[in-house]
C-alpha cells in the first residue's frame, strides 16, 4: 500500500532475454523501465530532481515547474508535480509522437508544442530542434517565475539511476553483470548507472549507444542528425552529466536496426517498447557478436511502445 503513485516509481523487473539470445554466445538482461507509472525510465529522474529541489528550497510549495521534454520526462514530471501540487508546463518539439503530448495533457500538464526547423521531419527531432525547444522553455520559465528542471544539468537526473536503477539491476542479477550499454539523451541514465557499476566492479564495461550518423559522443563527424529514435541521439558531445572516464566504448545503431530490434522485443519476448529500447538491444547484440562475446549485458527498456503507435515503428 503506497501513499501515492509517486511511491510506485522504481523497483521494476529485470528480465533475461533468453529467446532473443538463444543462438547468441552471451546473455542480455533487460530492465523494464516501461513498467513505471509514466511508462518510462524518466519517472525516476523526475521524482529525484523535484524531491531534491524541494529539499534545497529551490522549488517552493505551489511553484510552477517548466521543462523541455521529448515526452517521457514531461510525463514523469506531470505525475510528480500533480501529486505534489505544482503546476507543470511541458515544452516539446512537434517532431515527437502525438501520444506523448496527449498523455501529458491527460495527466494535467500544460503542453506547449514548438515547430521544428525547416529541414527537419516529423518523428525525427535533431539537436537543432531541441535548441528551439530550449529557447521557448527558458522564456516561459522567466515569464512565470517558474522552477526550471533542466534535466541536462541537474545531478538529480543521474542520481536517480545511481541510487535506484543500477543498484536494482546489480541486486537482481546477483552481481552477474559484465557489460552495460545505454542510448544517450541527457546521458543521466548512463552516467548514474555507470558510476554505480564501476564502484561495485571496475571491470564492468560501459558503452554509450548513439544513432548511426549522429555519433557526437564518439567524436565522429555528424552526418545525419535527423533520425527516428526519439528521446536521444541529439548529436551533442558536450553533455554535462556525462563522465567520459566511465565510457569504455561507443556503439552506433542504425534506425533500421533499432526498429527491427524493437519489433523483435515485442514478437519474441512480449516486451512492447519504444525506439530507444530497440537501439539498446541492437547495441547489446552487436557487442555480443564482437568484443563482449560470451558476456552478460544489461540494458534499459526505456519506455513503452504505446507512446509510438502513430509512428513508423508500429504503423
């Protein structure tokens, strides 16, 4: 019995993908973050950032909260802010799926949609598109004297995964984790999990996953900033939360491979997830076919496929 839905965030299951890896030398453990109340891993970061801000006094009772989002962070914030009595304004690119905006509105958020750049396409949000959203979010925060979440900068983002996600994985796997890989957006999940895993066992190797053609963290020339893997891959190399000393390597994944892997998750494992979850699976399979053959790889199932019904992923 919980006092509120906020207390139901976290403690998600860890599932061994034995059907997908039946012909693979190695194993994949999937952390089902799509089973959080807002159907994504961002519920954890939303709760941690808001709790830390209230404790420090940066966020006052009843104060409005504003954040840019691709939809998942906004959903988590809508839930947490609604329970704690904070009006919430989500600022999002029109390039993200319609389901995300609808869900945030249903949860009580005010949703402000920002037009994409002329060269961008619906369903493919670039770093440039994200910058346009940032400009609007800053303006609204100033006009309304609001608390700006700023998930790309606040330690609460990575702390949520250092304190929750990674310890849960390590405990559920009985410490039997050799490799961790994660698709980077704000890089909060990667940063928090990698820090925890390295503290437990420095030999656990941690890989950043990026879209093919937008491998800025890997230091490669960005040739294709637009891609359908929503929620990350913004071709941004300067991510404040990212500790580069924790990166053992980078893996690039094509949009086609991410989509194919997402569909395999649903058809073979019964896990109905979104684009970035498929990117993580595709990266894990690539690692098991190469440098991490025979190892156990932990991945995050970032969000639910229900948020992408109108996209090419399921249409």
